[in-house]
């Protein structure tokens, strides 16, 4: 495992320490790791979403490809006992 040093302002450290005291995280290190994993995951999800949008923008679905879902939705609603 690699160790890195970061500088944090006093307010952020105070907030992290509150998380530690309240049991949300076990330590400052865990808080930093979880924050970095969240950032990495957020960026990965954004990139995937942008790739999906780009793909559908470049090659939109046709009416034939999307018409089944209206029919399926209507059939599911019709089957409900309400």
C-alpha cells in the first residue's frame, strides 16, 4: 500500500474528525480512502453515462426498436388486479 501526504484546511479536518467521533468512519485515513473511492466511482459513472449518450446520439434507436416497451407496459398494467 502506498502512503501519500495531503494538506487539508482546518474546517475539513474538523468535519472528518466529527465523522470519526460519530462512528461513520474508523479513522481519518478511512475517510480519505472512502472519499477518493467515491470520486473515482463518480467519474467512472459519468464517463459511462456520457459514452451511452454519445452512442445513442450517434446511432439513435428506431421506432421498431422502442415500440415493444409501450406494448409491454400496457400489458403489465392490464394484468394488474387493481
